[in-house]
C-alpha cells in the first residue's frame, strides 16, 4: 500500500510538471484571434489601438487576451466569446450587453460608467466606476447587488 502511494504521488508530480511545460503563452496577431473575437473588437472597440493580443493554452483550455493602449482589456474563450472586459481608466462601451441589463442600468444608475463586465455560464456581473457590483442572471434579469 505504501509503495502504491509513493508511485501515485510520483505520477502526480510528473503530470503536474508536464502540464506546466505544455502551458503556452505567446503573443499573436489580431488575425489569429477567432473570427467572433475579431468581430467583437472591431464592432465595440474600433477606436482603440491594440497594444497586444495574447493566446494562452493550458491542458484544459485556450484563452485570448486583447489589451489596448489605454489599458482596456478583453478576455475571450477558445470560441471567441467574451468572458471579461475591464478598464481602470475609461468607461467601457456597453452596447454588447443584454437589453434587460442596459434598461436596468439606465433606470437605476443613470449616467453610469462601467469598469468591469464579466460573465460565466450562469451570470453576468458588472462593476460601476463607483465600485458597486451588480449581478444579473444569464438572461439579463437583476439578481442582487454585491460589494
């Protein structure tokens, strides 16, 4: 039993080492982004200058990051769907958000300025410039305020 445990631990360490070696982070051209990500950038961030585009591949997934000269950043998954958009210097465009979310923001937070927008399979979170975080479900219905 002790010998089997030692072998198992050794295999886990070797697997972790291989996973680290196979991680790939490299700068790519804009044209190497998935088409969906390219369209998102050209539609909603056409006035921005791209500083770099990075592709990150690990054992389980591929992600892309587009960083602009003004510090704005967009993260995309392997299919080119946006996962997170953030800025600490300027208000983010909001035209890509669900109409229900936009209506909620316009009604309850007129003249809002978005600093960060993140989504996963279950929810969309927006952070306003004043630090207030608002959580919506995937369909855009308001769920709660977070701190």
